[in-house]
C-alpha cells in the first residue's frame, strides 16, 4: 500500500466516525470534509504511528494537515530528515 493510500485510509476511518462516508481526493480539505480540530490532532498522532515518525513541533501546522497531499509531503520530508 502506498503512503498516499495509507493516509487516505486513516482519513476515511476518521471521517466515518463523523458520519461522513466519502473518500477524500488528494486535494480535498479534510476540515471541510468533516474533521474537527480534535480530529486533526488525532490524525497527526495516527500519521506518526502509521509511519513510525515524529513530526517536529514546527511542522504541526494546519496547512500541513489540510489535504492528503499536504500530509503525504510532510511524511516524506519528515522521513527523509530522520
């Protein structure tokens, strides 16, 4: 499974908990799709666990978690920096 597919799977699980049964496109805003601020924190933690990375405090910004593509870029950059 590609990193993008893994990120989408996490986002879908979180959206389903909110009663949203859609698969977000790579550029869909996840907050607009239905995730709350608390969901976004849980999303960050789930991404860290899924990819066995630690996202730097400086990278924990809303822009880095807005879309699947933004998360994918963050995961890639974080993994390379490790």
